C-alpha cells in the first residue's frame, strides 16, 4: 500500500464486517466506510474538485468526518481540516490560503461561515453536516446522490494528501503538506512500539481531527482494523464513561486531558479494567502527574514525541521504560524506526551528550513543506533535516529529553532558563492544578521568570510558598521571581499552552518580546 485510498480499500477487503466506527448510537463497518468514502469521492468529483485541490472540513469529530477524510483521498484531493477554535477571520484565512474548492461545515460553525462567506475571494461550495439547512446541501443527501463505485483516482505516494495548519500561536498558521509517503512512514514507526493491536478491539479518539494527534492516531487504528470510538469533544466525565461502557483498550491523550480525567469527581468510581495502553504526548508531562496517572489507570503508558511537520511521533518512550519511577520518566524515549535525530548548537554542530541544543529530525515522515511558503520551507528543512525549534539533549543511553521550545527560552542575567523545567517543579506542589512560566521584562536581569498558576479548588498557596517550593528543587536563578494567580490558563484543544497570550499582558508597549 502506498496511498490512503489503498489503505481503506484494503482494510475493507480484509475485515468487511468488522466495526470501524462507533459514534453515539451509530456504528459503521469497514465495508460500509469504504463504500461511503466512494460516494464522497464521486460527489466531490461531480462538484468539480480536481486531484490536488484542497477540501476544507470545519467540525467536531464524528463518523461522517471519517467518511470525508477517506473520500477526499479517493478523489485524489487534499484533506484540509480547520481548527474550530479559530475566530471567523482566522477561519477565512485558512480557507483562502488553501484555495479550497469545497467546505464541509458542522451546524455549530455554520454561523461563523455565514459571516465570512461573502468576503471569500475563492468560489466555494459548502456542504453542511446538519440534518437540514436552508441554503446549503446536507451531507447525507449530498453524499448519497453519488454512486458507491470506487473512482480509482489514484495518486502518487509523493503527492500531498493532508494539509494540517500549525496552531498559529505566533503569526498566521502555516499549512503543513503531508504526503501519502509521510503518512505511511509514520505508520511504520508507530506500529513498532510493541503494542498489541487486535482487529475489533476498541480505541478511543477524543483529540480534534484537525490535529495530527487525532487524525494521525486514527490512521494507525484503521491500519490495525480496530474499532474507533469517537468522542466529538473532550468532556472528562463523558470520556470516563466511554472507557468503561465501551471497554476501551487504548487511547491517545495529552497531559492536560489526563490531568482533567484525574480531577473529575467520577474518576475514582470508574472501572479501567479494559484499558491496556495510553499513548500521550503533544506537550510536556510533569513527572508527578504521570506517576498519578500510572497509579490510577493501571495500564501501560507510552510517550510519543513529534510534530505536525513530522507527521506525528518520531520518538517513543516504551511501556518498559515507564515500569520504574525515576529520571527516565522525563524522557521522550528513543528515536523511532527509520528516524534520525540530532541535537545541535547554534553553529549547527552536534552537541555533546547532556548538552542542550536544537532538535533536528530526518526521516520519511518529514513534511513535504509549507504550502505556498518556499522560503519558510527552506528554513525549516535543510539538507533533509527538519529544524524542530524544540530544545533538548541526549543522555548516555541514547534517550532524548525535551527541554522546551527554543523560542520559549528565558535569558535572565545571561543564564538560559527553560520554562518546562520550572513548570514541572510547580506541578509537584499539592496546591497547583495548572502552571505556566514565561519571561517578563526586568531592568536588572533583562528578563525575569514569572509563574502564572491555577490552584486546585479548595487549596491555598501564596507567592512565597511557591517560590520557596521551587528553591527546594532547582537552582535559585531558575526559580520564579514573582507569581500571578489565574482562574484558568489559555490552552488550545490539544492542551498546548498559548504562551503568547500570557506574555502579551507583560510585554505590552515593548517593541521587542525579548529584553
């Protein structure tokens, strides 16, 4: 198999009657998913969508979303999901930047699309996932107007099949072009983690499908013939209920999700006996939180480190490495099969063991490039090496440790301070529910370490308590010089801290965001 269309075609032939999707009270077999994807593909072709053109999808997760993903692939077009957390003007930017010919939209976002429709320069056909709509055709009627024979609009493995937009925490988001070859290279890496993958076993997908952690993980599940249980939104109580009622065997979660599950009042009453594996990643996991999760869920944990630009995971910390508590729990693990990883200094030279530098990644899963941004693509991928912007180091056993984002590094009195290290210490305080660390202007030191903390309900701690707590665990120069308290911290749906929003209040009026 070399293309996503071949994947669903093959899976339907291997296990036609196996349940592929469960969403609310509906279930879809692999044979049905393949036929419905054919209808979507033929309807796209009837609507003038040509191979290589972008098709946008703006909605929460559901079974029809998966039919759309594979239908777009079977038409030879490019699946281009839109982050539903974006403002209408940002949604318009993505649709225009992608030059989309067709947009699938859910009823919850129809009003937002109405507000931008007239401002879009490109002609756009809109299909609504709603049961009825006054203006736009509804998805099922639109889909079923086409035949279910396979169009066989074959693509080359080097053609883009997905275009996922970066989170846009700084500037406009960039469209990451992911090819069929990228997807299958990532698939090969992910399948060699030692996890038992049995057709028919249920796995939970609750990350947004515009995110590589959601869509990429789902492709692995389809390859394995597993049954995908879809949660369209991450609701802690609802997810806990699904795990028990649907006998979920595995899922991919981000640290914030695990934290919310552990904090939910119903967590202590849930039977997690069916759970075998939890993959986690997308943001740093405080060791204290990981240890609590391992104790409560009582299953194997595997960390996956990667980026959208690398089609997801390129490094894994195995279940065996989680068996004993210790420093290795802070590691991202070892490079995946077929992936090379280097850590380099500012001159591009390989860093010695234990020295922090920028993480560079090479392998078949590295993106084709940024859509219509050749200069940014050349800067990001040099001689086949993707410059991740992440800071990290290797230990003597070849384990990679992620320190932080290079751009998030705080320089205080000529010392480099990585916020993730300080945040991990703050999470160890029993009163801290969530924490973020940023650099703020300081006349004496250039930048000073500022912590923004959300306390657990019913808990108490003041600035002095938290600073003293940090001093007991890390060097004094790394400790917060001040602490602000907040009711919540800004995060995107995958749990990534939106540090740009936090910094803005402290850097307003400064022409540069470094001092």
